C-alpha cells in the first residue's frame, strides 16, 4: 500500500487528485438522512397505589435489592437460584442467541470500513490460437506461465448516512437481544422461587394433613373404646373410620404434587427427573416475606423491566431503519483502488514493467425500480409506528401488572391473617367438642364436623401463607428486578 501511495502522483493526473480529495471531504462532512431517535417519555406514575386496609408487610419506595430472592432468608432458595443462573438451559439458549446477534452486528458494522483484499496466483496456461489474444505471442502454439499478485481496496463514501443508520439499527437490535436474555433470566429467577415456595407449601399441607390424620385415628380409637363400654354406637365407629379414610385419601395427591415440583426444579437446574429429590425431600417452612418490602421508585421502572427496555430498543431499530430506506434513494459512491504485478516469467515478476494499478470512484444511482424503494420506505415507516404503539402498550401493561400484584400481595396477607384466627378458633372448638363428646353432651357427628372444619381452615391457611410469598415473587417479577447483579447495564458498553 505504501508503494501505491508513494507512486500515485506518477500515475494520477491533477484532476484525478482533485476529484479524490473532493469526495473525501464530502465523506467526512456527510449528512445523515432519516429521523433521529429520541428516547420516548411515557406517562409516569408518581407513586405506587396504597391499599385501603394495609397488611402486616408493607411495600416501601426504597431501592430494591438486586438479589431479591435473598429477602426470604432461605439458604436453600438462594442456593437453587444461584445454580439456576449457571445451569438453566433456557438461559444458555438465550445467551447463544445473544452471541448470534453480536455476530450479526459485527457483520453489519464492517461496512463502515474499507474492504481490502490481497490476491496471488500462478497458472500454467495455453490460449487458443483462434481467440482474441495470446499473451505469449505464439498464437496458441505453446504454453506459458502467468504470475499474478495484487492488492485492492474499496470503501463506500457514506455521504447520506445510510451505513451509519444500518450500524445504529444493528446496535439497537443487539440491545433487543440483550434484553431478551435479561427477560429469560428474570423468568428463570421467578419460576425457581415460585416452584420452591409451592414445594414448601405442599410439604406443609402434607404435615397438616398427617397431624389431622393422627387426631382422626385418636377419635376412631376413642369411639371404639366407647362402643366396647356400651356408650357409643356402631354408627359412631363407622363415621370415625370414614373420617380416617377420607383424610388418608388426601396424602397421595400431595405426594404426587411434591414430586412434580421437585422435577420442575430439577428441570430448571438442567438436571434429570428426581435429581433434587434427596436435597428437597426434607420438610421446611414456607419462606416468609419481611416486614417491609422495598420496591424502588416508579420512575425506575423503565430502566429495570427488560420488556420495556426491549420495546424501546425495537423502536430505536425501527427508527434507524427509516434512515437506511431513505439512504437507498441517493447515489452510492465507492472509492476503489488496486495495485498489482503480473508477469509470465518469475524473474520479471515485481519489476516496474509488470506493475499495474487503478483508482477511481464508482457511482450507482437508482432510476426506475417500479416503486420498490418507495414501498420499502413506507414499510419501514409503518413498522416504526407499530413499534411506538407497542412501546406504549408495554409500559401501560407493566403499570397494570404491578398494580395488580400490589393488590394481590396485600389481599393475600389479610386473608392469611384471618385464616390464622379461624384455625385458632377451630382448634378450641375441636378440643371442646371432644371433651363434650366424652361427657355425653354432644354426639360424634359434631366432633367430626368440627374436625373437618379445622382441617379445611388449616389447609387454607397454609395455602394463603404460600400465596403471600408467591405474590411477593410476582411483585418482584413485575418490577423487573434481579438481572442487574448477573447481567449489569454496563455489559453493553464492555462488549
């Protein structure tokens, strides 16, 4: 290339140099067609909605913990979450898609730079004697050697910013892929926490059922003893035995649900079925939420939820694509040059007489295309309008989702607390009914009825307690938190 630059004045005329210089200046001062992207400013909610009757655990507008799963203070949950972040297959697929998007961006952005090619060849040839020419000078009577080597370069002058808009769209599409991965990561975090909490809920429901089964068996023995003493009847014994069988019938379904959840967690960890059976078979309490749940400020939502960030990036890409479509209406000017050496004898290869060169601009201007370019432009503008509406819809849906989760979180706590009181009263009622049955004040049907009510309220309390924690997970997911510590905002700049 140095030889080419040093000797260019020996081959190019003064007018050629002036044209080259003028084109270079134009490329440096080129404009950019198409609309510039401006970050959308959606309607913001100034503060989170507040319930009319607050529950025990309240949400506060303070910085949300990036590792929100740790607020449950459950080491097993934290360990499973960390494992899912490294082993989950959906997350690995999203990472591979992100790598593909980065490769696509690299391909597109390469158009900003000159394309250079070095070539070299050797051939033993023989041309036709009846053809147009024979470089050997023997009219096709003998073969000859041909040595050829060269260096060529081409660079499109981006006078209208078409290439720059392509690069801008590629950057935005890469951001779409980045936020797709963040969205998958957020779903994996939430699903891991939800499956684990449900597993603990099922285990606690099974414990409650087994405790009630012990009580039912005790009642059966009591009725059998009273039958032997002539105080009770066969009807009392049969009803007590039916109660035992009815409670026992609940256990197989609970066992089935437990192992289904173990398998669901195993799948999230990228493991075969029952891989976590030994680890999760030991019963443990349902993870509980803290007294205060920090959910951040409403103004932080757009920067945190991956789907909002992704919708914004799609809008950015669609806006930049309009500039690409408009750039196709303008001439394309490409600077190209080549320098090389060609000889039939190796001893002559590289000599001054064997050298060749070429330099000059190439112009391409669309004339008649049947409206294709106009159709592409109309399509890009319609896609940009669609992306703008999709962004507004995504933000609005996010506000609704968060508001619904806030309501669910508060309502589930109130229901849990009321059921806790119902359980307490039903226990008192059962103790009283059993004592009165022994004293002969009430019949055995009353005991069975009260026992059934206690079992029902206990199961509902466990379900509601599980629902509170699930609602908290749903709230964290709706807020879009959790991916920052694993996939930070700065990663885009570091790639």
